[in-house]
């Protein structure tokens, strides 16, 4: 497997996973031109993508979707309610618009969607099973449910939201309603929640974890890393052996070649 986080922040998200001969894109929250450019930087032709999977209809996950799909005519999967709420579905070639309810198999690879708690129509995370490994994308959720925990326990490779530092959010310049939304049950995961979730879920096998979807306003990568590291170390994990943390960036690719 190869994983490339093309962009990750509250302003734009796109992730690529290469499994066997297949290349999947999860979310298209950066412009079509930027997607093309970053795929090429990873040595990938945009037209070679097998499919696109959309987690939910917020702009930071779909910004470049319609232009990209119109140009390359790649099948794009999401939950039916997400398609109903995506404002530009009629601008997509109808043969490319596909629905995923729970799981599907694409040429020997199983892809599961799992529900998350977020203020969108039917938001999901995804688990990709192939090459005897599991890759999970879990971002954009306000509380950890047993569904999310179960998905993360399976993961060998994980992109996990570590959105905000609660103190930075509390004292920051966002209006009160937005602070409430972000910190709420259908908002975003804090650094502490991400650390606690990893400490409780990462038993049994080594994991590679990308800390993702960091708020550019209410977080810093070093704060997120230190917080998560403390939770893991106080639960007896050895960093670099049991869990390896990887950074992600709003404007830079973060890659991992696993085999
Ligand atoms: Zn969202
Ligand atoms: Zn988001």
C-alpha cells in the first residue's frame, strides 16, 4: 500500500491510497488543478484512478469534485443522502455517480463505509481492505462512537482527525456559535479525544497514524503531536514501535510507502 495525504486541514482534504494495481481518492476538497498537480507529484496519472469516495458534502471535502469528475469520468461513491445534499450533482456525468450504503467490493478490494457523528447529511469514514492490511480514514466527527472505535481497531494505517486544541478554540477569535459547533457532538475531534481514542484502540499490532484535519486557526501540529504522544505513552505504548505518528499539511503532500 502507498498512502498520500495530498492536503489536510479544515480548508481542504484529499487522500490517495494505492492498493495492488488500484488507486483510490478519498475526498476532493481542493481545486481540480491542485488535485491534478499533486497526483502527478506522487507519480500518478489522474485518469488512472479506479474510483473516488466522498465522506460528506462539506466544501472542504468536495471543492474540486465536479470539475475533476467531468474531466476524468471516474466513478464516485457516496451515501445516497450525501448525493441529495451535494449542490452540484447535476453537473456530474450521471454514469459516474454511484451509491455506497455499507460495503462494496472492487476488483478484490473490500471498501466499508461507517457512519460518523457530524453535522452533514450522512457522513462516513472509510475502511479499505487489501494486501492483507486495512487502511482507515476517520475525520470530521464530534464524538467517538463504538462504530468508529471498531473501525480504528482494525486499522494498520489510519488517517485520524486531530482538529483542535480546546484551549485555543475557547480563547480564539471564532464566534461563539462556531466554537459551539466545532466542540459539539456533531463537530470535530479535539487533540485530547484523538489521543484517548488511539490509546484505547491501538492494542495488538503496530499502527501508522496520520494526524489530520488540523484547524489552521485552533491548532498547531506540535500541540497535536505532543498531546497524542502523552496519551499513548501514559498507556504504555512505545512511539515508533507500537504507534508511529505522521504529520499532514494544508499545502503539502505527506506520503507513506508501506510495502
Ligand atoms: Zn465536515
Ligand atoms: Zn472537514
